[in-house]
């Protein structure tokens, strides 16, 4: 990583965790919005078609409580992944 044009060897695990958690949470907020607007199935059908797949499936009805839990869980998973990633980065780049 660069800081002021200089290479830094150590990442802040909490900042990386928060950034990745926020990214995961925002992506899943977007998915929840697509489900609420009934736009998720057409998007999934298009993506599956790009992979040469045609599946028969149904999406559950939108539920705000489930969406909130979904977003919180994905934020926590993203935070943990970022924290672990920064820890591995710091370990690999030890001087």
C-alpha cells in the first residue's frame, strides 16, 4: 500500500476490516433493494444466462427485518475478512 508516495508495510486491521465490511454491507443493501423492487429475478436470470445456465427458482418476498439481518451479517463477515486479510498482509510483509 502507498502512503504519501512511500510504500507502507503495515495495514490497520480495523480500518481494512471496516472498509471491506462496508463494501460487503453496501453490496447486499443493493441486493435487498433489488429484491424489494422486484428487479432481482430479472438480474439473476440475466447473470445465469451469461453462464449458460437456466434454472427454475423463486425468490422469497421482501422482508425488512430479514434484509436488516442480512446486511448486518454481511458487514460482520466482511469486517472479519478484512481484519484477517490485513493480519496476513502484515505477517507476510514483516521486516
